C-alpha cells in the first residue's frame, strides 16, 4: 500500500516507522565526515545496456565529491568490447576496469571472487570509506539517503525489506573498508562453504550477511531500494521517498529500465 505515496507493507509498518524515527535523529559521526564511496559493479557483455543506464544514473545523481572510485569487474566469459568500454569511460572518467574469473550466479566461486574484489578496491580506500556493491539493474535517483549513510555510525548498510529483514539483498549494499579488511582478509573457501551449509543457500548476499554477523559487524538492515512491486504503483518520487530510498532495483524487470532512466 501507499501512505503519502510511500510504499509500506502492512506487516513491516512498525519496523518502518521505527526506522524513520531512527533516521530523523541520526547525526553525522566525526570520524566518517570525509568518507567516500567506492562503487563496485560485477557485469558482462549481455548486460551492457543495463550497466550503461546504471552508471549514467550514478554519475547524474550522486555527488561527485563523495565518489572515491567506480570499479567494474568484468566476467571474462563474455567481456565487453573496446567500443563499449570507451562508452562507459566517457560517461564515467573515474571508471576502473578489472577482470574477474570463475563467476557464476549463486556459487562458492562467485562469493570468493566478490570478496577478493572488495579487498582489491580497499587497497585504495580509507578505512572509513564505504565499498558499495551495485548490480547492473540498479538505477539511482537523486536522494539524501546515501549521504546520511556515508557519514553515519553504521559500518555496513543493506536493504532488508525484500528478504523479511533477515539478510541484505544483493542488489545494493555497502560495507566500510575497515570492516572488509578485518572480516574478509582471512576468509578461505572452506569458510564460505561452511556458511553456505548454515544458510542453506549459496546466494552471495546471504553468505556475506552471515559472515558479517558472525564477525559481530552485522548489516544495519533498512530500506534502500524500490522493487518492481513498489515503484510500479507509484506515479512519482516525492521528497519523502527520496529521503528514505536511493535507487530502483529492476530485478526481473530490466526491460523497463530505459523507460525509467
């Protein structure tokens, strides 16, 4: 349902209101005052059109002074051609291209590849910076949400409302560089397999969420993204929505991204 044109699921109403109150009183933390975002995409040639739209939305709607880097890890099963890379770099001059191998949806290898990639990006990040994992089917819109999270007390932030607030949904989440170094620097494949058994899934988002929770650095689970069942019933994005959300996630709805960009 919509209340003041804000999507609210009745069963989550108390949690959502509590989250609103929490965010109304949130204050910038001094140590995070100069923190920046380091965005991380994992993509490949079949998703070029979606990735192109996503990066355009990032450049257009996120304060460039808050962007430390934008990193594209390209699955070598289907790499982009030179023209496509040039087009992306023209849109985003900060874009850094990396290769990634053994990448397949919902696998131990994928989780390990992502962890390794996060650590690589951390090499050029300050400890309070956010490493932000973004899917190709994410469109950012102008918002105040990301800036509040960047300077907040939270060390890991994810969207939990699509998964009953049990895990951070994998489309968009952010983790401080210091936490990534502390938690993931010694993670081995066997540890990931153990967590997969514990979770009952190889889904990267649930595994990452569990690893952080086990290390006592859990995600602050909130609402960051509008999902298809939510944005499809909305006629506009009022200030309250832009205060609470920062992006649309076109999961299983990629063909409509160009209509919304």
